[in-house]
């Protein structure tokens, strides 16, 4: 069984590889499938790289957003790390100011924290998400207010 350190090293290596591939215009992973679930606004494509399980706990996925697309408020019982690979986006934890995030940023969301993330209104956004699953799967909440989101334009 791999240690947490080995998994983190693997994910960091993937992020550097993604960044170098993006600079040459060749994506290392396919864009994935257009999401049809009702927990977001706009177009978001998902490519599951690892489904969390008993051997390799974290779910690892690539998410690609069209301009203006955003997830609803949600909680990850085990926390989440986002490795921003493309574009400019937003990240907000409940009760805190919205953060603008860019390619190369790493966002660490603690377990149980209500948050949302999405693309800027003017451009797309992509990341690799590492989400531990031993404590449970994502808990979806209400949509992000258009008033709050539109104030960022």
C-alpha cells in the first residue's frame, strides 16, 4: 500500500506534467465527459483519473469549466486539494471573501468546510482535484447566488 507521501508526490508530479503539457498545447488527459448532473451552473467536463477505494483512497479527477461555470456550494467530508492547471477561477469558503485563483495555484480545503469554485466570467478554468473518500463523498448544498458571483465581474 502506498503511503500518503507517495500519493502526494505522484499528484505533484502529475501537476508539473500537466503544466508542461499545457504549455505545448497538448493535453495530457482527455477533457472528459460533459457533466449532466444538477449541482452546477454552466458547462463542466469531468475526467475521473482514480475512483477512491480501499487500496487508493483519494478520488482524483480533472475538471474543465467554460467561462462562468461554477459548482454549487458543497462539502467534502475528507477535504480536497485543487491543483489549478489552466485559466482563472474563484474559490470561496462559507463566510470568507472570494479568492481569485490562477494557473499554478494550489487550494487546500479542510474537511467539512462549505465552499464553491468556478471559472471567471471571461475565461475557462481547469484543475486536478484530489479528494479523500474514506470519510464520505461530496455533500451538495444550494447554488451559488448570482448576485454574489456577478459582483466579481
